[in-house]
C-alpha cells in the first residue's frame, strides 16, 4: 500500500470519526437534556439535522481533496458502481469508515456519563416506536425510506462533486442534503443514510435492534442506484470527458 493510499484511508477514518462523533453526540445531548416531565431536548430535530449537515460540510471541505470525503459506505458503493474508484480501494474505504464509527462510539462512551449515553444508545439509530415498543414503520417501509434518502444524498455527491462540470460547492450541497433528509426521515428511522454511522455507536453501546438491517440494505441500495443512474444519464454525453474505468474518484474535491 503506497503513501497516497494510506493518506486517503487516514482521511476517511478521521473524517468519519469527527462526523459521527458530532452527529451521534448531538443525539446524546438532546436525549440527556429532555426534561423529566417530558418534552423535547435542548437540541431538537432541527439541531440534530444541522449538527450532521454542518460537520459533514466542514469535513468534506477539509479532507475531500485527499480522499474524496466519502465518510459513508453507501457513498463509496455509489462511487464504485459509477466506476470512479477501484474496487480494492473501495473495500479499504469502507473498513476505514466502519473503524471511524467504532472509534467515535468509544470516544462518546468515554466522554459522556452513562446517564447521558445510555438512554440514547450512544446515538445509535432505531425506528420510531409507540409506547408499547411497536415500530411505527415497517421493515420494508424503513428500507424504502433509507434507500430514497440515500439516493438523494449520493445524487448530490455526483452532481456537486463527481461531475466535472459541477461548481465547487460539494461540501455545502451535500451537507444541506443531509440536513433536509434528516428533517424528513429523522422522526421515522433517524435518517441514517450511512451504515457506518449506525453500526459504530450501536456496536459500542451493545444495542443492535432487530431492524438494524434497514440501515445496511436501504443506504447501500439507494447509493448503488444513484451511482448507476447519474453517470448513465448525465456523464455519457459528448460534453463530458469520459473517465478511465479504474480512475480513482474524480470527486477527490468532494463527496460524502
């Protein structure tokens, strides 16, 4: 493994760690500040959405020129389907992202008291449930929602970062897509759009709900479809230079 590859993997690990630490941390803080008599926490849905979107935008801007700033296995799969990254490098990316998620979960567990992270399961995501613990959304519906939200995200990655005609607003555009997606899907599935974001904190918290597969199947499916459809529709035209099949990520200047 050469030095350039090592730097890309370090960028993916560090960016994923910071992204997940802030995102999951906002959920812990929100849960911890809920009043005993009931009601919302100090952060709220909008705050949680902004925490995820803003830190992602910063990490893409800070590290996108090194690794492409995926920080998400679903994005890496979408980029792989579009043939913008070599398969072996994509596997390395996903391992680095999962490790970043686990480290973020460990850091949150060390820093926050258990009275804070315990009820929030370290910010791990789960489907909404009623007072009896019955899911408010079915498994198939959850997969479909996560797939659609991730499709929007990976579409934004291609449109703002991968496409050679795109304006240099990748961090801004992709971060805002995450904010919008969480505002839509947050109350139902948490709007993960990212298997590593869900897996790392859940593993450290020892909390893997029965619906956990929603957060793998949906995002990977949505990312793959976007990774196939956008290049097919918009990168095969004569005004776009065709990239080499194994070329590593035209989106080195952006991406989630």
